[in-house]
């Protein structure tokens, strides 16, 4: 994520050098208040505060990830078991997105998000703490 109010910084350049051989989507945030944008080739312009560009960001992420999941070519996937877990994660994320768009209560949506996190936990061996979920929904009034 890059800041449209500050432009491309030395820190950004350092990170870009590290990830230059990766499949990267450059996300310029704060486009509602800044225009210091450098075209890096695979850019999306958004405003997290206004929601501008979020649909485009979602579309571009899906375009980048779907073929990798479908073809089993994810660079960090080392086994068919992991690929199956990733497919299940995608299924639950898709369900959560549909539920959110259908105005399903957030506490119900959180079931699929929790399931996705649990599946990712199985792949990575890391534990996603309860406070992560609390943080995701901190701005929403769940259960009302």
C-alpha cells in the first residue's frame, strides 16, 4: 500500500526492491486527498475513507488470485493439502462477502471469517487470536 499524499518514498523503493520479482498489486491509498502517484505498472487507486476504488481493488485481487488457486500455482503452496485448504478459505471468504452484501448480521458473517482464519491457521501453524476478529469488527455494532 502506497500513500498518494506523500508519493513514492525511499522506504517504498526499498520494499519494492525486495518484492520486485513477486506478483504485486500496488495500491495507492488516500487518492481523495492526494495525487502524488507514480505509475508502477500494476496500480489501483483507492480511498479507504471514502470507499473510492474499492470495487476495482476487489476485482483486481480476484483476477490475480483466482487463476493461481484454480491452477494450483500458488508459489507458497507446497502440497495438495494446502491447496485444498486455500480453496476452502476462498469458499468461506466468498460466502462472507455475499452475506455482507445481503446485509446478513455481522455476527453470522463472522462465522465464515472465523472458519477462513482457522483454515489459514492449519496451513501456517500460526494462531489467529480472538482480538484479531474483535479488531475487524470494532467499527461495527455486531448482533443488533
